[in-house]
């Protein structure tokens, strides 16, 4: 299969993932229809919908990592880069809200997620390691610029970055309760959470 065709199938699967909270409801026929190809064509290259969804998620994560790498390599200050990272995460949450809502999954949902996770496992670890290297590079920049006095432990900077992400997540989940805050204010609070935790 040409990479272009595979990308079309990945994009079709991802658009269905974004639209559906219940992944068990997505069928190969739905993916084929969204990709504007025959169902048999999908089965020529993939054994199951779980394989399509798993590989599509890896494709999405790799694309996000490539975008993040580009942002980090640009000649920007730590704050500018960190805010761009947070904007990217915010956009991802907007587009993929269903991927962040695992709290109410049924057993059927858990089973399909476990199948997809097995398909993704090895590649996910590689992506995770790339992500941590890039975040560490960004942490080093915050030390070089004097925003953070000394390099924190991996645990500490991981907690600081996760706290920033939590600021964004809480605002999105409880939008009506915190509608007095603009996206820009939330990003600023998320940035300050990182600085405060590591100062």
C-alpha cells in the first residue's frame, strides 16, 4: 500500500476516534467509508479495526512529536517555546477530547483499549522516550535562561510539566465553571505553575 493510502486510512480512523467516545462502536466499514475506499481494501492491509486505530494513534503521536521537535529547534525563548507547547497540547485536547475521557469506560471499552494498547506498546515506548528527551531539552533552556536556578530532577520537572497540562485540562473539562478565564490566561497560569513548582 502506498504511504498516501495508508495516511488516508489513518486520517479516517482518527476522525472517527475524535467523533466517538465509544471506540467499540467504530467499525471497519465506518473507516472505509470515511476514507472513501472499499472495506475489503482496509482488510488487505490491516487485520482488524484495532490495528487500524492503534497504528493511526501512533501516526498521530509521531506527527505531534515532529511538530514539537520543530518548535523546540526554533530560536525562541523558553517562555515562548513552552507556551507554544502548551498551545499544541490545548489544540490536541480540543480535537481529541474523547481520548482524555477514560474515567467512565465500560468493560467493553477497556477490552478494546487493551487490544489497541498491545498493538501500540513498542512504538509508544519509543515515542515516550523522544518526548522526554525533548522536554528535558526545554527544561535545560529554562535553566540556561535563569528562569529555574538549577536543573531539577526528572521527577520534579515531569510533575511541573504535568501540572501545566492539568491547568489546561481542568479549564477544558470545567469550561462553564471557569468561563471567566480566557485561553491566554489559562496558558499563562500553566506556564507560571511550571516556574513556581521548580523555583
